[in-house]
C-alpha cells in the first residue's frame, strides 16, 4: 500500500486561491490516520495555513503530525511538532542572487519607464525578498486592488520587463503572476526539487507515493512529478480528488 499521498493545491484540493471545501477537509482528516499527507505548491506558508490547515478543525494534534507542508514548490518544509508548525528546512536564494535579481529588475523597469517609486505608500517597497524567490510588485504590496488591476491588465508592461530581464540576467527564470507581479527564481526550483526532498525527509521510495495534480501534461507545473516516475492521478478539479479519496478510504 502507498505510504504517502501528495497533492498539488489549486484546482486539485480547492478552487484556485480559496480554502479547501468541507468535503475535502473531512477526507484529508480521515486519510491522516492511514497516510502521510503532503500538499506541495508554489505558495507561501501563510497561504497553506489559510487554505488547508485552518480548515482541518477536526484533526487532532496527533493526526496533524502526519501532515507535511511543502511550501514554495518544496523549497521550504514545515511539520507539526504537536504544538506548533516548525520549519524543517529552507533553501533560500543566496544574498548574491537576491542582489543580482533585484538590480536587474530595477534596471529593466527604470529603462522602460515602469519604475513607479513615486506611487508607493510610506514604508512600502517594489522589490521584496521572499527567500526562495524575489518578487517585483509594480505598485508595492499596499496598493489598492483597483489600482493594481488597472496597472497592467494585458500583462504587456510585465512582458516587456521580463524580456529585458532575460537579456540582462538570463540565468534566472521570471514568471508573471497576480496583477502587478513578477517572480524571479533559479531554474529547477520546481516540483521535482520539492518531491525529491520529500522522499528524503519522509524516508520513502518513489513507489510509496501517490500524487494528485491537475496540470500533469508536459509543460504543466505538475509534470516534473510525472517525469520522476511517481504514480500520479490527474484530476480536473477537487471533485475528482474527492472521488478518488473516497475510493482509497473505501478499500483500506
Ligand atoms: Mg494546480
């Protein structure tokens, strides 16, 4: 029998960016009695708490010890020690990488006339070091939603910034996200990195793991897991995941 059930989050356990529904919460709590449960996605730790952990109200501290959070594509790992969530490892960018990325994005944005320092709220910043990635937010973190939506609705400004960044520092990957953001990472910090560390931390073999994801096609962000040779169930939504989990729990 599999020892580990690993899950992509958005569109696999929930509707994108929203907390997991009650049905998924109940199924995950039931699974904690039989498996190690490992959500893995590109989001931040706080978002894992909001979307998953806060929804598992019926889980006991003992059950939560079997929940493992692979944050920021598994470049950070958190587990529950019976009282609180502790960080087990973190693979941040180096100071040199952060400095290079920050200078690159600033130069690109300034050259193109998209460096909006004068629009920042007091104490806000355009470039933020999120440890495993550096994030450019054109109007800062504190700007209003409407203002953000209006800044680059067709992504054209950010596409220009990314194109220039690739010329200046091609050794990094740049992803457009949210409404005003660009995330810069080192290549290879994808789910293969996270899943490889998962196997090591949980001391299991690939064959012990069953993975659920919605983007398992070549080019999708779950594809690196498929490529590793880990058994994968492709789902269209959390409803498919619920269906599969009911089946798994039914035969235990
Ligand atoms: Mg997904």
